[in-house]
């Protein structure tokens, strides 16, 4: 056993960067603490061991007396290695001691090292320090130790403890008055006391403690919220927020004397303390400036961050607002967890959600007022973007019904350079009120999504879709047939045929396959449905009816029910081989999701913000692709140019022979399949791919090369770089918001919000019985009759 005052010498030379950081342990048996020091450099110097702690008037602690030697710590040092090394040095168990250290410029709060992360935080704080003291506290009963060593109390005076309502822990019984910062914080509850003027509101009935090194580092950032005389703020709210954070960082409570829209005057809450601050608004502006400031504290507070900083309701609201501004998509539970980890403050989910809603409305604007600004936005969009079609409808009670927007740049691009193909789809919007997004999108010559029009409606139904198509027809005064790819269940078939004459409705295969899954029944259907859906897609892509028939027969061999269902699902609206229009081999309508998918990631936004965000995204999309296309030097777009070059390479195994005039036969010498007939002037190949896409298939390319014709002349104009540049030739102009109306309570209400969206849990599910199921009749156990039970039986027993 090591006697009191004796020293164990050991040095582990571990380097960090170009320096070594050394831990120097000492031993003091009579006080149950050991002193360890960290020094930078090869010479550790003399350290105290066998000394004592003394308390200054301000509550700070100092360790005096003794000497010690060093061990080294680096970034690679693990906590278990450090603890084991110290335990072996002092001949104690690793679980019977606690390692602590002071923060820089703070001799009142001891921080515990209990993990690898704490070791890294320790090095972050003291990596540049010349010397750092570390204290090892033995987890034994101080009372038992005092019985064996009667001089303990006399040798180690203990600073008087402040009275606290916090639950006491074992380490508080030791001679050192250490705040156990590693302990979990007690739950905090909001105070209902008023802040203006008077005592600063406390978030908890007792001051909230900063619980970790990371919390200390975060709070220390607030020390510069008040920098000195003549400091300037944008408004009175910034002054109040700076004072709240500064008082927490400096460890004192601020009391407001004056707190209004013109001036803020505050002082330290301790009577007799001269700390004062006065800030007032500059004339003709909203700016505030500190006019008078006395930074001197005579109360002992305000020198550094103490172990009991206090946070008011306003401070926590400000923290929530800052986090929401940094991460708009953050969830209430995530913010609550972050505040718990960083500040040791426990908040209820309802509190955070309420503050998030208030902060979002403050940052983004009022949800309700946003609807009343729609008429102004409609006029500004048409004014700044001539040729744009905007239509706004309300119900009889002036509540929002539906909105349609098609920018001139989108309409011009679709008619000038895109294939006559539109994809219709819906998407739910994250909104406080009922709102759904209807979209109409096209595909450019490089297979990129090109939004043409969009609408916001209160609910998705046949009437709103019919209205949307009517507005789209008025925006596209063209007689060219258009193919619409959409879900067959949206009630669009009749509306498309009536509004867009000579146009076509192609069913979206994704929705069709989901419908097939719902309708098929059977004990083993889940085992075969994957194979059925696979053959369904093959049948849809099949360019010829023979290939389609083979796929359908494969389904018949698996499930006759699925076979019958497919023939009853109008293959003429979804199969390439039967479809009469031009769908360019696109069989699903979800292509617009690649552009609008970001909407699902946003938190609830006012409708004005949603529209402005979509407009900004469209502006960015058009500008970016316009700049990219200016660098292209090929006749076709890059995607199609790559495809054409690959087909030219693959024609080496094909043999071309003249059959009759402009008809050619193409034979693949590597395959035993039948020859393909190609009609050059008609742009037709027996494989069917040329007709489907408007792009020469492999067989057509082989014939064109054989007869020395330019392959590019036989590609659809929609795939050319020229058509692509026409698509993005027009730009969307910004919409200035300088004259945006600021609505108040006295403003005229033009548009009210749509009905509130129900968010109180999942809707109740009601079982819908099949039409063929007969309800079991009631039987009476008394009279044995049917249609009633014994409770309603009229037979007397």
C-alpha cells in the first residue's frame, strides 16, 4: 500500500500532433482524492499530491500541496485504457473511482470523464493548455474513512454547500463539493410567471443545470451576445433574446425595469449589484443600440458559467426557432431530444409542437392569411409572366376550392419541343388545411421531366380533375392529338375524350397492377402474384400482338382468374401492341414524382410558399438545362446520341438484303430468330420498336447504314438538340413581393382557407362486406325460431 504523500512515477510517451499530452496522477489518502495533471511537452514539471482543496470567496476551488509524475494521453487513448492505467498506479479497482477535471477558466464545476467521447472532449478543451489538473475521486464511504483518519476534516476543509432541492447523490457526501454533471437532469416544467417587467422567468422550479461538455461549449457561445457599449440590434426582440442568453452564459439572473417597443432597461437581480444595461430604439428606424452599460458585478455572479444557469420560456422558444430555421424538416421529437442533450432541459412533445407551429408561422407567414393573398399572387404572376394561365376558384362561403397555374415558359416549351405526351398524377401536400396537388408533366428530348401545369385543390375527385383538364385545354389551344398517361380509376377517361377530342388515355400500369393485386383472391395468391405482375409488364411492353399473346398465355398457365381479369381491363388502353395512340413506350404516370418528390419532404407550408417554391424550382430547372444545352455539339441530345452510337456498333452482326423496293430484310447471323422486315420510307420495322418510340431500331440503323443514308434524318425531331433548346428557350420571370399586401384583422377577406385537415390519429376503418356474403341469421335459444334471440323473444317461458 502506498503511504500518504508518496508518489508513483510512470510515463507513457503518446504523441498528439507534434506535442505530447501527459496525465500526472498524485495520491492523497487522507482526503480520498488524488490529483492528476495534464501538461503539454516532454517536461511534466512538479505536481501536487497529498495536498488539500481550498475554497475561495467566489466558490472556486484550488488544490494545494504534494507532487506527482506523468502518464501520456493522446487522441488514440481510450477511456478504459486511461482508467486501467490510473487504477493500477493507485492499486484501486476501476469501478471504485471517478475521474474529473475543471473546464478552462472555471474552477467551480468539475466535469466527469466516463467514456471515450468524454476523453475526446477533454482533449478538445485542454489540447492547447500548458498544464491541466485531473482529480481521481474514490467511490467509498467518506464516513468510514474519516473514522480511520480522524484528521480528515481538519486537513481538508470543505466549502459550504448551498441549499438545493435537487436529489442528492453519493458523490455529494465526499469532502469535495462537486456537482455531478454526469447525472441525468431532472424534468423541467414551464413557469407561468410573467416576464415583463420583473423577475426573469425560470423554465423549471429550480435552475436547469448544463449537463455535459457539449452543453458548456454551446452555452459559452452566448457569452458574446452582449459585446459592449454601442452594440446594435435589428429590433427589440433581438435585444431581449441576447440578454436572456447572455445572462445564462454569465451565470446571473436579469431583472427588467423597462421592457417595451422603444426601450429595454435591465439590471442584475441581486440587490446592490451595479450591473446595468439600457438600450433604446434609434429614431426613424427599428434598430436598437446599447446606450448605457455597467459590466461590473459585486454579487459574485457574472464571472463565468456557473453550474446553475437558468433558461426562460422565451429562451427555449428561441432555441426551437433557431433549430427550425436551420432544419425546416426536423420533427418535434428530434428537437426535444436535441434540447435535452445540449441543454439538459426536458420538454413535452406538445410544448415543442406548439412552439414549432408558432415559429413556422413567424418564419413562413400565416397559413390563414396566405389564402387571402392568392388573388394578389394571381395578378402578379400574370403581370410578370405574360401568357401564363392562372385560375382561382372559391366556394359559396369564399373558402378555397381550387387553383390552376401553367406558366407561359412551360406551355411554350411543351408545344415547341416536347412529344405530345402528358402524365397526370396527384400528390398530397403537407399542409394545415386540406390540399392536394394535381400535376401535368411531359418528357423532353433527353428523357428529362418537364412540368407543364399544376393545380392545388381541396380534394381529389372527378369534378376537380374535369376542371383541371378544362383549364389545361384553354392553355393549350392545339389541335394535335395528345396522349394522357394516368390512372384509370381517377375518372379521367370520359373527361379526356370530351375535352381533348381525338386524344388518347393510356392507363398507368403501376396503378393497374395494384388494382390487380387487390382483386385477385386465393389461398396462395401472395406466392404467385410477383410472377403475374412480371408477365403483365412484359405484355405491356410487347411491341407486337404475338409477343403480347405469349405473355398473356404465361399468365393463364399460372392463374386463369388473372388471365380473365387482364382481358377485361381494356388492353387497348395500356398494351403497346393494342394502343392506337403514341405513348413512346411510357407505361407509367409516376414520372412527375422525380420533380415533385421534394414536396413530400417539406414541413407544412402556407399555400403561397408552396406555389412560390414550385415556381422557384421551375425557374432553376429551366435555366440549368438551358445553360447545359448551350454546350452540346451533337445533333441529338446526349442520351439519344449515346443510344444511337451503341446501336451502330451492334449492327456488325446483321446482314441486310433488298426485298422489294424500299423494303429490306435484316438477318442476325448470331441468332436463329426470324428475319425482320424494314420499310425505310414508312419508318416501320416488323419488330415494332421504331413505330413505338420514333427512334430507329437496331434493324433500321443497319439498313440505313447499308444504303448510305443519314441515320439522323430518320430520328424523331423531338430527340434533337434543336428541339431541346426550344423546350427551354423561354424563362420564368421572378415575382416581386415588394407590394405584397400585409393583411390585418380589418382587411377584406377574399379567400378563406379550405377545411382543416384531420390529423387526430388514423381514421377509423369500417369493414365493407362483399356483395356475395350473406349475414348469418339470428337463432333464438328459447323458441328455436329465426330472426331474433331470446332477449327479444315474445314466447313466455
